[in-house]
């Protein structure tokens, strides 16, 4: 949707507005209206599905970006805008003051930041006008700044010129070419710990180290604060590229001395080849960038190649993510409940709350398909809070129906710990629900606490003081289970179903389950076994004094009405 001022005597400034809300577009338009020095032409993009097409095929001067509009990671999406938008300035908008959000966003690519709290017509007009003037000056000086990466200067124009010339040579000689896009992982933490001068030192030392592994014909350039690109020409076959990549990975893995300290970094590498991945600089960089983000799924320094299957998968993921956003707003999500049975009394001791998605076209979408999308996109954070709200609501209903001691367990995603207001939000939910907090149990995995262990521990202790209990899910499959049991307020562990399903087939599974039960009980921690499906599994767990079980042997996950019927039927059977 395009909104254009009617004054024809002023050259319009073309703005691309990335915001999901039409009301915000109208608000921004009203703030910009009436400016006698600048005429604004606004193009609205409310949906991620259309974003890439608009970014690449629409002519604009400035991007106004609402920070809630992104494809999973705020920093990754901002990086995508800077790469794909042809270096157009990005004006970020969010609710927080500049000191809380603006500094960090400007560090990683935003040209300016404005807080909604203090936004008025003069502030917005001045910011847009300054960015537009700055862009005009930059374009007029195009081609005059040609310093190399050794100086620490970032010049994308020079990089694209080199890549274009390399492609011309490759086409003329019918040779292949490879582009490596390298991004350092968690570079912001390094900036915060050491400062920007030392960060530049680190980048320059890494550049020197990688350059020693390259041939004369190859080009290395710094294209961002934490990014490098390498153009590999005259590629004969795949093994040549693979060998060079392994050398680069090894070089990046060695410690770097910064101010007398040995610093170890990890990086993600994306590889796109000509002609397979495209024949233009923009296509090659975009697809190397996409492969790089796929590499970020793997721990440590890793790399991925771009291929057509990755392109198809990425498109499917974007569509699924857009549908998932609509699902959250359109009440398509539903919570199912799987009972946990007390082995000593055969009573239903609690339920685990499990998310399901009733897609309007595809029917019931399994969690294995949409939960990873929600995790990567960050949608799992609002969805997680919604599930906690539903659990609190049903907990209250269960109490009123005569099941006052039923525990409701909700899975807590690792993404929740990226939200610095997690404790405050959960407190507000349980306060509004007015529930017995001792009946709310949050299940977490070890990976949920590895992003920021100190912050995670503080959150758990604060929530534990409210009466909430915690369960450690998939116990036995991680590396730090014992330390977590010692330092976190864990009251229950869940034996992973892979061990339970190995009963009767693997002596190792039997030994591991016995050890887990013994260890947990010695620490006064209860044990739940997941994935129980057979009488033999049930009997083994009963003999070794497992506290509760969960699995298809007793009940599958079910909607709320079916759970109520299940509870009533078990109550009647107990009376008989």
C-alpha cells in the first residue's frame, strides 16, 4: 500500500515501512504529513512473506523498521536488511528508550533509533531528513573510498565491485567461483566485554590469519562489523573449496591474543557457488548469507553450502512462520493435556500441557514441525506465555471441579530466557489467575539455561520464591545434569523416553534408569518416566520405585474436555 503526498514541487523521499500494524502506518503518515521541506512517499510492508520482494524490487531512500517485525532473530533480521537493502539507511522504532535498545541496534546496523514513548512529528521528520541527506552524500561519494580490510574500514561498494568483476572473469573463462560469508558468533558480547577498539583488533588479526590460507587470486574483505566475505576464484571442483574451508575453520578456531588475553571465537560460514547458486553479486551474497544462518544451528565454528533444497526449505519456513503468527492471533492454537500417573496409588497426579496447532488448511500440524519454526522466529516467547495462561486457567477450573491437587506442567523454551522480563511476565500471569502456585510446574531442558546461566538461575530462584516448582526434562541426555541438580531449584526429573523405550532391549538403558532414580531420590527429587507404552516397561519402573509415569500406556495427549472425561472415569473406577 502506497501513500503519497499531493505536493508536486518537492522531490518525495521514498520510505519503506516495515510494521505489522496498519494503525502504526497511519500514525507515521500523520507525523510526516505537512512537512514543507520534505514530501514523504510511504510504502507499507505488513507481512514477512512480501518483505523480500519489496526489499529487492522497490526503490526507496530510507527503511522505517518496527522492531517487532522480524523473522526470528532481531539482530539477524537487521543484518538481512542491511545486506539485502542495498545499504539504505534503517530507522529502527521500538518502545524502549534509546539507552536500552538504541545503542545496541545502532551497533549492529541501524542508522538511527527512535523511541515510541517520545516520538513526535518534529523528531520523526528530523530523523528521516537527516538519513536521507546522509544517503545522498554517500551516493555522491560512491567509489572514492577504497581502503582495504587491513585498515578496518568497511566498504560494501568495493566488495560488490570485486565480486562483479570476479563473476565476469568466471563467466568468460567458464570457471566456477565460490563466495564465503563469515559471521562471528555472539560478537556483541565481545564488544561489551572488551570494547570496540579491541573488537576491531580481533577482526584485523582474524583477517591476517585467514589471508595466509588464501591464494593470490582470492579476495578477503570485511563487509560488516562482525562479517567477512571471501571470493574464491578459479575453482576446479568441490574438494578445492572444501579444503580451503577446512583451513579457514581451523584458522578461526585458534585462540587470538587481545590485550594479553587468549580469546577463542566461533564463527558460522555460508558458501554459495557460481553458477549453481546464482550469477549476480546480490544473489550470491543473499544465498551465502542464508547458508550462513543455517550453519548457526550447529554449535561451534561450522559451515553450510547453499543448495536448491535449502532455498525451498527456507521459503516453506517463511510461509509457515507467517501462518504461525496468524495462528496466535486467530485462536488456532490449542493446548492438549497428557496425564501423569502416580505408580504407588494409580491416581492422576498431574498433567503436561502440550501445544497443538489447528491449521485452517492443513489440519492438525504436529509440534515437531512448527515448534522449531517458533523457536527460530522468537514466536515461542509469546506462545509460551499464552500456554502458561491457559494452564493457569485450567488449573483453576480443575480445582473447582473437585481435583484440587492436580499439577499442571508447562514446557519453558530456551528462548524465554532471552526475554529480560520473563519473571515479571510470569508473575503477572499467575497473579491475574489467582492460583495455587505450588501446582504450577515449569519444565526446562539444559539447553534452556546455557545461553546465560547466571540470568537463568536468578529467574528460577525468583519464580521458585513465588511457589513455582521446576522439572528437568530429558534428564540423562545432556552434559551438565548433575551440576544443574545441585545449583538449581529442581524438584523433579523426567527420564527421557529414549531410555524407557530401550527397556527389554538394552542393558545400558536399564542401568541408566536405575542410576537416575537412585541419584534423584538421594537428593529428595521425584522421578517421572516418559514414553511408557508397555506392561513390561511399567513393571520395571514400578520395581525400581519410579514415582510417576507418562505415556501411551495410560493416555495420549488429549483436549481439555477429553481430559475431564478421563479424570471422571478414573474417579468412578476408583470408587468401584
